[in-house]
C-alpha cells in the first residue's frame, strides 16, 4: 500500500474526527484509520512514486531482486525451492511492470514455501516458535483484538519458519 495513501487516509480520519461536535471516542490506535486508508489506497491506481516523483523502483531493480532470491533458492535441494526459483527466474525475465500482479504472484509462491518449511519442521521446532511467540506477545494480548492477534501470530510463525529454513522472503516489501 503506497505511503501516500496511508497518510491521506490518516489525515482524512483526523479531519472527520476534529469536525465532530462531540468526540465520544478517542483516537488511540491506527486501526481507527483503517477504513479511510483503504479508501485512499483504492483511489490510487498508480505505483507510488517517492517524495521526489521518481518511480518506486529503479528499472531492473525488481528483476535483480527476483534473480537474487532465485539464486538463494537454487542452493537448496528441495523440489519446491527449485520450482520457486524457476518461477522467479521467469518473472525476472519478463521484467514486470504491474507490481500489484507481481506481488500477488510472489505471495502465492511464498505461501507454498512456507507450507513446505512448516512440513519440514519438527514438532519440537514448531512448539519452540509458538512458546517464544506467546512469551513475546503476552504484554500486548489484552490490547489487541482476536483478529489482530491471529494475524500477528500467523506472520510471526511464518517468519520464524522461513528464517529457520534459511528461505528468503519474496514480497516486494522486502526489496
């Protein structure tokens, strides 16, 4: 999601809040701004330029990122790693310009890698990840909704499994 859309959504939220005569609810979380941020993101169809009006990525930068991740995966013997590396190399050869479609494809590839990494993990490793996560999240559990906790737990466990398996993150967010 482009930073401009996030900032625009947050600003709209606060403008609406300030314009109310009675302010019964306090703004104490960015979740309060979520709907306006999503609306602002939908309005923005273009790739987000940086503050100086340049494209989000330099020409060839995305292709280089995809090739680098493919090379990392080629070092692994697992068939899923070889398949994913081949897919990344094909995407790099196309030098994609539709970043949203590319991100969706990378998400699918990453989810397959995560599933394989979870499958290859031992029960003890997965238990250790969950116990570590529970200890780290304990102070925040009361302040979060069930949906927020669920999403955070899923992301944490996925990150831990990928790190343990020495697999790269594929999302353009990590570029």
